[in-house]
């Protein structure tokens, strides 16, 4: 029986002795499966892959799986045995790196090992643990069978040891998939000779029906590899094109057909070379973040890799600028080998560099800034898009859904989503209308408030407040409202519509809730007093995502004490707005200095010269 010498490698199970052995009960099969089972057992016995065993401690059933074309494949259910074995943490190669290292070569040869796992012997002490039951009897494997927990790691360890001088230079190996590559055709035969010399030395066998020698393009690890670059698997594309159209509306049918058409013309992926400067474009939508990594060659842009991630739970509620940073972080994690080996230029019109260099507004930004700090990343303005693949990528994603304040500024006819909260005053739409968005932030770092006042001609005034006193969340919300009303009054606003995400403040002002404690009562009375100075007003509750602009200002004010004034006006409140100033009566009695003051002010001499 040929195979790898046990002196080179053998498979030990390292079964946990604290786990009780499991002997599975024999399963019943139909006559067709029994016949295929007996034929496979006879074949394995004839080539001395298995042997009979008596009194095994571990026993597993076989599972017959129909092959795609014809016949049956016999597998062994080692579920119980695998649970008792520790995991071998030997790493498998990164598929993306193997594919990148293979693309761009003139000639390729693909080899597949024959019964790869079966070429490694089981350790004699562990052979009985691989026992399985059939109607033929009890047998165990003398070689490493398929289905064991660490079989892939053991085989990868073997090929890494055997082909160590060639891997990364003229050869790439992923478990039993082996590839010999050559930059030029004249070097391919010597490269193959070096590989076959190692196979002959260690008696490793190949499956000739699955080998291809001296080809220019072939499928490797699910990708079409050629000298041109990396292409999508044509079989998968054809499977999508042949999909039956689901029964939907006409619009859905059109979209489905467009998706199939776009998939059929998937772009050719390029492989970066040493020293290349890579460019990344970021895109953000309401429910996903995406990016495309680009390399420039011959004054043209070629895509290297696409990345996308659907936003989950709290990620959907990130501010737009944080979503953009999150897209960069996701790309750096997915494409870490590229970020480590190349200089990355981030093309964006957003202030990502300033946000990451001064990330006090969010703890997430601090963590992300540290994570991105290990890479050589430069931020540059986005120029005109040259590559068609990049243009297609950007056009497929919508812009992030703007907050209500931003929508009012950019789209005059668009208003925030209607809330069920009733309006207590009727607004005259023929008169100039001011819009106020307020929010607050109260945390361990401090308390602050933010507001956005939008004029009738859609000019936005940003305002932030920093409290020098401790305030509860509800008190901070009221302070934001009062500050906004004071600002609107100073701007001579006659009617105003107010949006806040605080249910308590909105419903108390609208007299749907009552203020029970003294603090809320004082704030409510103060707010109603300021509202009487306007001809008309309305106040409504909006969801927090639609109030993200004011929310960002509030969190900014609560996190910083100085340095904001260069960009956003910030006011410091020494005491609550409801706290009345102390007025003390001054009791003035004559003193010796009064005559002197009278003379200096009025040139009046005292009546008594003495």
C-alpha cells in the first residue's frame, strides 16, 4: 500500500479520555445502498485501507450519499468521535491571497491528489477509534479517512512541509488543490520537474483525471484565473442566468432581469503588484456599507476587490459620517493583506481625516481610529470617476437617508415624518415659518444640548450648549428647547415649528402629560411663557434618526469643553434656566467718601467746610 511514510507524518486523534466512548447502533438501509456499501468495503479491503477490528470502543455508522452523476459515495458519521477530539489550529492558507498570487502568470498547471487524506497513515493506537459498522462486519481505517475533525489541517501541514521550497515561488497549495505557475512559458517545464521530483521522493500520488497541465486559464478555488486577471466563475453566473423568474410584479421582474444581466458581465478583477498605491471608494446607504478597492494601470482604473456589509441593529442608527468610517473599517478588516502591503488612498469628499484625528464625539470613533492607525492610509478629495466598474458600483447604491433637518435645508417641499402628537397651534403657511430641531445629551462626561434653527429661506443655524451643572435627561431636553426658543426670539421669528425626540417634553408642552415634580413644572412654565411670544407654534415628536443633526451637536457639546467654538458656536450655561437670579436690596447710608464723589462729579462743595 503506497503512501506517505509514517516517519514523515501520521495522524493521531488525541481523544479526550474524560469523554465516554460512543458506539452507535446500526442503521438499516435499502438493498441498493447495501450493495454499494459492500462493494466499497471490498474495494477498501483490497487496497489495504481498512482492516477488521474486534471490540472497538468507538463505533460509527456509514452514510451513503448519491454522487452527482452515477453511483454512491460511502461516508462515515464521526460526529461523536470528533466531539471528543481537540481542534487542530494549524492555519489554512488565505484563499484571496492564493488567488492574487496566481493571477497574471503565463502558464498554469493544476493537480489534484488522489484520495489525498488516504495517503496519510493513522497512528496504530488510534486506528481502532475509526471503526465503522456495516452488514459486512466491523472495520477500521489504517489510513486517515475523510470526515475526521482535523483531517484538513493534517494534510495542509504535510503539503506545507513537502513543498516548502516551492510554495510562494512557483507553486501554491490549498489542502489537496495544487498549482504550478510560471511567469513565462519557457520556465514552466523546469517548475513542473521540481514539483514532480518531490512527489516521487515522498511517493505522493495524483489523480490524472483531475489534472491540467500547461493551460493559460483554469478554475482555481472557485475563481477563473488567467494572465488577464481574476474572473467570476462562469458556472455560477450561468446558474444565475438560468434561474426561473419568481412570480412577482412587473417592476420586480424587470429588476430581476437587470440583476441577471449585470451578473453576466461581472468585471475582471486585477491583482496589485508590489509598490502599487491602491485607491478605495466608499459608499453608504441606509441599510448597507460598501467599498471597492482600485489599482491604477495605464491611466485606467481596475477593480481589485469589492466589499459590502448589511448594517445590523444599532449600526443602522449610526450618523452618516460614522457609517462612512465604518465602511472603511469593514474594508480594512476584510482586505487586511492589501492594507498591510500597500499605501491606501481614500477618495472621499467627507472630512474623514478630521473626524478620525479628533474623535471625541463617539467612543466608536476612538476605537476605529486606533484600528486604522496601523495602516498607511491617506485621505484625498474624490475626483471624477474614470473606471466604468467604479461608476457602476457607485450608481448601484443610494445616498444615505438624510436627517429631517438636512432634508428641510436641501428639499424645501420635504417635511419630517408626521407624528401622532397633535399640534396645539395652527400655523399660517402663507407666513414665514421657522423650524427648530432640538436634542440633548447627558452622560458621565457632562451635559449638553444641540439645536438646529432653519430659517424660512432654508438657512441652518447650528448652536450647541454646554452645561456647567448636572442635569437629568429630561432637564437637558428642556434646556435645549428653551435655548432654541430664545434663539428664535432673537431672530425675530413670528411662527415656529419645533421637532424633538423627547416624548415627555413634547407631550407636556402639548398638555397631554402633566408635570409632577417641581423641576419639570418650572421648566414647563418657562417653556410655555416663551411660546406665548410667538404668533403661532407647533411641537412634534420625531424619531431619533430624523433628529440626528441636533443629536450630533448635543453629543459634541457634552463631550467637549473647549475647541468647538472654531466650528460651531457654543454657549456655556452656569445655572439652570429656571433658576431666578438673586436680587438683594442695598441699604445705602452716608459715608465720608460721599462729599468727595459729589465734588468730582458735580463740582459741589460741602455745606460745612469743616
